[in-house]
C-alpha cells in the first residue's frame, strides 16, 4: 500500500503533466504582466554600446563592460602572410576575439594548405595568394593591412612588397635579420605612406603592462635591478630557426628578444652599455650555425642593471623580476602566450606580504592586432613602430659584439630620439577592455 507521501508525489506529477498537455493543446495560460523596463537587467545603449550598471556588491570587483565589436564590414581587413605554426595555432584563432579587425586573405607558398585554411576560416578562394602575387594583392581593396609571419630572413622582402602594394604592415618580431634591413623597411613604409608596426605582443598584454605601471609608479620605490629569463628546449634540427640565413641568430633574436624588449619597455629607457657571453653545447649539430644560450647585462642611464639570459637548451621557463627599493615584482610565465601570474612582495609592518595581482586574461595577439587596426582607423602612430624593432637590432648587434670581444660595448641612443622615456614608441594603446 502506497504511503501518503508517495500519493502526494504522484498527484503532483499528474498535475504537472496535465498542465504541460494543456499548453501543448493550446489551452489558455494565465497572462503575465510585462513589468516596467529595468536597466539594471536590460542595460542601456550609450555611445554605440550596451552598458549595464554594476550589479555587484561592495565586496566584489566591478565587472568589465560587455564587448562592443565593430560591424564586420567596418573592420580593418588583414591578409596573413605565412601559414606556419604561429599563424595556425595562435593568430588566425585570435581574429575571432578581435573587435576592429578581420582576416580577409591568406598568402602562402603552400597552395593546398592555403586552400584548406581558407575554407576553415570562410575566406574566398580568390583571396588566397602566393608570395609572388603582390600585384593582385594590391588590387584587393578589402586588404588594408598585412600581418607578416614568415621567417625572420624574409621579413624585409615581404614588408617592402607590402609597402609597394600600398598596404599597412604588422610584422612579427624580430623585425629583420639586421639593423640595416630594419632601416630599409622603415624607409620603404615611410615612402609609401603606410604604417609599420612590430608585433611585440607583451607590450599589449595586461600583466606585462601592470608590471610596467608598478615599476614606473614608484609605489615600491625606484627599480634598482631587473632579472629576465626566457628559455625552452629546441629539437627538430631541420627547422628554420636553426638556420642563420633565415633566423639571423639563435636564442637571442628568437626568445631572448623578449627579455631585451621587455626590459626596455618596462623602464622606457635605452641601455647605454652591454656585456655578454654566448655558449653552445660542443658537438650539437643543431647549433652549428646559431647560438644555444646567451647571458647579457644591460646598464641604463638611471643606474638600473638588468641581467638577462636566454637558452634553447633548458626546460621551459619565462620570468621577469623587478627589484625595487621596497619591493619585489615577480611576473611568472612573463613571455608565454598565456598563464601569467604576478606576485608582489613587500614589507607590511612587521611582516613580509606577498600579494598576487589577479587580472583578467586577454588574448595578447588579438590585442596587438586590434591596436594596429585602431591606428589605421584613427591615423596614428603604433605604440611599437618600426623604430622600436630597429633599436632592438642595434642592441642585439652590440650584444653579439660584446660576446665576441669579451669587452663592454657602448650603445648609441636612437638616432633623432628626443630626450625622455619611450623615445622609440608611439602613443600608449587603449586599455584592454
């Protein structure tokens, strides 16, 4: 015999079934009053975007506003030049998170691969080009900019071709294989009246920008010493990064450049002298043409000393530490594509405090692409223009010279640079929203 509770549950289920059946058969449902509009829940339209009031209480941080992407037809159209790992694994997916840019064309030396990728990303078959089709690219008005992602030794050729085609250029780092090539690229873009930006993604990434803000704010006193390390293991001996004609060098221009550029961007100063040492494991044919490891020291006008190191022969580690008068700013996974962690150690009364700054993770490739698009739309100089890439080549050449001679090498300031910070950079990018 069923219990009273079992019967009650059974009657409830039967009643619910009857109600559902009634709705399915068109039975009239009780009318609900449409209450007044509630901006707290529906939001309001202001200046072309939807905004909501902060619904969080005082115990939580204010959430960011919802994204406000431009209509696809108004975004800056990019052609991605080169379909290697970086393009396929990071850049093309990043366009899905951009707000002011879209990919409209592909340039590749591998027709089968290019056609497949075009289908995957909805790119028209007639917007797929070979490296020798710059005349056709020039005639495509949908392409306003190109993103050069080919090996370093080909950057000069492709940037010059893009400038001649009248297209703005976002070029991967390192900018070229030498300072002479970098100067030629800058001159070509200036003559063609197109913008040239170097893809220093970390200068757009929120955690790296927060380290710069903290270091320059004086909140924990002035920086005194900086340590930067970027290392990983490298296999596959036939890859282009181990060929000097295509890479220009080994660990230094590929991953050590993040240490060099990161320290320069953090301080806003330019190093006045460098010392360095190179090492490659004897007998390892991977490093027959390029170096395996480099350690270098940069001295800055303010007296800050930066100790930097990079290697192709160690377990992956990427770290940036700023030692100030009253604190230690430690960015872990500093130069990685994702996963940054920022810890600040400082005295707090009689105890040592370690505060982790938790920021919203942003796709740094999308941020840099959108910055380039914004500069094209607003006709302004990029934050990381060609002059920023050129200065890194000048300093890297001094590093190689210091390693070769064993002497401290003086570094000349950027040509024509005005006094003050950030001499080789354009206006700051918009905050990552």
